[in-house]
């Protein structure tokens, strides 16, 4: 985790995660018993034919957000500001690509609340491919919505 | 990533504006000379009634020269009633009573102006001198020893020319964006000239000539989201310049160039220019048109930039290949996406 880019694939889609984003996730893992959940939004771009996606940067919790060891509420407007700034600076290629959060478990699985929230994120961004990342203490899992529900992407070795 | 981003970087690298520190230093020098000109002209009996900056700085089309030199065009205006009949007289006053006294070894009286060089500071100032009658300007034309038949107060319209270049009234919708695109195109063309012609020939392809041609042939280009596309705009503008009638075919595939000032005295900016200048100008402009078309047709971003660097020189950026794939054409979106609130457990 964190030394070089990681590529996750599923069907015709690939997600390339920068090593900088991986390093942030590594540092935010809930390793200690009292660590709260960490979370943020994913900012990135995609190829014109929308088969390759790149995670370019991620946000981390801001003061108006809330979290406990087993839950989080992302509500600080700075997340949207970061997305808007990247969008303008990139000339329209960098956009909101989804959310990430941590789980205090080795190999994370999404809860029902997670999945309900992801559906709500998709509803707010019709027509956009979104990615949802959960950072476990050992592994990172990336999920996308398919016709079979939420499916995890496979990390290329 | 769109090619426009690279044009923006290129433009930032070559543009010279009034806000630039380097230009401000040059202006301080210019202001101190202008004050002395005012005193000397007052003593000579033809006080300065106004002075203003003309030239590319005043029309937002100035570029940094590769040599690092700066040009300032400072118009000095005296009242027609006080102006001597011999229009060379004030030019001699400026040269001898101001510039030579200040130690300018190479102050020169040229036909349309007096020039002074600050060699150590790469600063070059031109002083055109006008007399003003009501709202009409007349420029002092003539070299130092010109006899009566070779010197005259010639009608001119320096402010009208400036307004004509900056005019945006004919641009439909987002006129300011179109004028900015025009200004960028002129800067690209000037850098192309400095890059592609020998110094001697480049000096004969006058900036005002390029500016007038580009203004008359300007074809703005914006995408459906209103974002500028300078590559397309430049290509269509150059194509129009080639067929507008500025180049007259002569024997042996040679060309004469001629571009008339759109304001008084309506003269040919390239008056007296050789067929060699006209032929090189026309042929290199045609090559430029082809290269721009190649860049438009090329789909790989890095290859596109390489073609444009060949045209504009090293200030045009070429991105490096990387595994976050700057070379892949990226989708451009109309909005950033909605974050809203999110929760999880």
C-alpha cells in the first residue's frame, strides 16, 4: 500500500489510484482501538471513452464533519469546494468520482448504511460513474454499482 | 487534458503586460525622460500638450522578445499653433537637448520617430512626435537632414488605430472573451515570426502588419461550453490571412506583401518591402497553416504539443508521458459533480 500507483479493474472499467492517494489512505487506517472513522471525497478524471479513470486527489475530514469509531457524517462544504477548484483548474476534466472511508477491520465490507449512502451519491450525480472506496486495516476495497448490486473491483498485481 | 491548457501556459510565458515588473522598471525610465522632454519642449516654445503610450503594450498584444529587449512607444504631442513648420526641429530638440545630454550615444532621428536605447537595460524607446489641431493628429516625418521635399507633418490617427485594434463591437456574444482570444493569437503570431525568420527578415515583418492582418481575418473559436479553442481559431485566422489579398503573386512563385493601415494616413505598412520579404512571409505562413492543421488532426496530446513546439519554439510546453496518463485524451465535463452530505458505518 502506498509505494506506487494501484490499478483496480472490473469488466471494461479500470481505476488508477495515484501513490499519493494511497499514501493518505495508508496513514488514515484505523489501526488504534480509539481511532475514529476517516473519510472524504475522491477527485479524478476519465478517458474520453470512459474506460479508464484516475484518482488524482482525495479530501480528508474537515472541522464541520463528524465521526465515531463506527460511523461518519461528511457535511463540510470544503469537500465540494475542493471538487469545484479541481474542476476549474483542470479545465473541466477533474470531477467528483465518489467517496472513501475507513473501517476498523482487516478486509472491509460495506454496511447497509454504506450502500444506501452510495445509492444516494449516484442519485445526486446521474450519468456519472462513481467509485466507493473502503480502507481496511489490511486491504483497500473499491466498489462500483453494477446490475448485480455493488461489486468490488479487482486489484491488478 | 485539452490542448488549450498548453496554449494558456505558452501565452503566460510569452506575454508582456503593463503589470509585469520588468515593464514597470522600463516605464520608470521612460517617465523620467518624458519629464525632461516636457521641459525641453517648453523652453523651445512648443510645450507638450499630451503624451501617451502607443504600440502593442497599449493594445494588449505585446510579447517578451527572446532577446529580452523591451520596446516602449511614447507619443509626444505639441499644439499645432506652436509647432514649427519644419517638423524635424522638435525631433532635433528631443535628440540633442534631452537624449544626448542624458548620455544616449546612439539616439537617432528616424523617419517616423526618435529612438533611444538603454543598452544596459535592454530598453528601447521610440518617440513619435505629433502636432495636434483640434482632434486631428499629424506625425513629424523626416530624418535629421531631410530637405523640404523629404519632410512633412503627415496626418495620422494613433488613437484611432489603437481603438480599432481594441474594438470588440463587431463581435457577437462574449465580446470580451473574443477580444482576449484575438490578443492571444497576435502574440502567438509574433512569437512564430521571431522563431521562424532570420533577425533581418523578422524586423521587416512589422508587428503592426501582423496585428492588422489578424484583426481583419480574425475567426474566433469557442466550444459549446464557451471555452476558447485557440488552435482552431489560429488555424482559421491564418487560412483567412493567406487568401485575403495581402499577397500578390509575382513571377517565379514570388510574392509582394501589402497591408494598408485601417486609419489615417491609410498607407501601406509594407511599403518598400522586397519580394524576398513578401515571399518568405507568404510561404512560411502557408507552412504554419499546414502545421496547425496537422496539430488539429493529431489525436495524441504529446504529439500535438511537439508539432506546436516546432512552430512556436521552446516556450510551448510538451508534457511528459506518465502512468497517470496525461497523454490520454480526457473527457471534459460540464460540471464538477455534487458531493452533498454522505454518511457511512
